[in-house]
């Protein structure tokens, strides 16, 4: 991992000229808040508060048909999470749609939920819509995952080694799906996040 990071930084000069990324502050401002998609805040008195130390990637696990309204999907997901599952809220903190737009879901200060056996306390949970056992993630989704992971890694001082996916924590799931997991396994996200963070530092110098 250390070697990967060093080689990332060495590659930085090239990548900075090739990829003009938005500042992370702009990424954060573009996140669609819960009230904007018609969601309601969770009951804070029932929430388990936690401190973020890891970032964990998930997929929806069901096909997300083009043309589906992501805001309506989020409202349905919130209702299902609360009424059918009896959870505090949507299990994830952020949801990324087909266009790479990022939506706020569960308050990041509150620990998430899961159908499997790992304990998501301390994890920032990101869900990408779609079933990546069946389809490939598109580039906007991949870019959005990198941007969001970089934002969270910087904000909560999460080590690159702690950027993982659901199946890295549980044997009972294929989440985030083979076609998205490939990017986790091959360190695509860690590499891109390292570049993003180094680029941000260089820009602020
Ligand atoms: Zn998952």
C-alpha cells in the first residue's frame, strides 16, 4: 500500500495537468441535502453516534433503470428502511445516482445499518445505485465515488488502507457487485483518492 501511495504521488505532476478536478469544497457543496429530495430527518434521540474511521462502498444490488427518478427512489428507500426494516433511516450515509450526483442519506454522525453481520459503526457508508453483478459502473459514478471518498478521507482523516467495500467486511455478500468490486480490489479508488488529496494540497499551497 505504501509503495502504491508513493508511486501515486510521483505520478501527480502528470495527472494534475491531465485531470482538472473540482476542489473538494465544491464537491461538498454539490451534495443534495435530505430536505431537497423530500426526505425527513431521523429521530436523533434514537441514533447511535459514532466517529468515522473507515469508508465502505456498497451497491444497491437491484437494477436501477435509466429514467428512474433518484429522488423518488430515495424517498421509497427511506420509507422502506424505517417501516419494513425498523431502522433509524436509510442504512447508507450517501447515495450516488446514474449521473454521479451525490445525495445525503443518513446523517453521517449516526452509525449505519446492515443486513449482514459486520458492525458498520465508524464506517462512512456509500451506496451506488444499480446492480454491479449485472452492469458496469459508468464513469460519472466512478468519478463521484472518488470525489466523495476523497472528501470523506480528508474530513475524517481516514487512511487509504481503510477505504474498502462491503464484501471486505462480510463473507455473506457480493456487495458492491463484481464489476464495481474490481475497482476496489485493484486499488483504483485508493490510487485516485491519493491523487485527489495530493492535488488538493498542491492547489492550496
Ligand atoms: Zn453492501
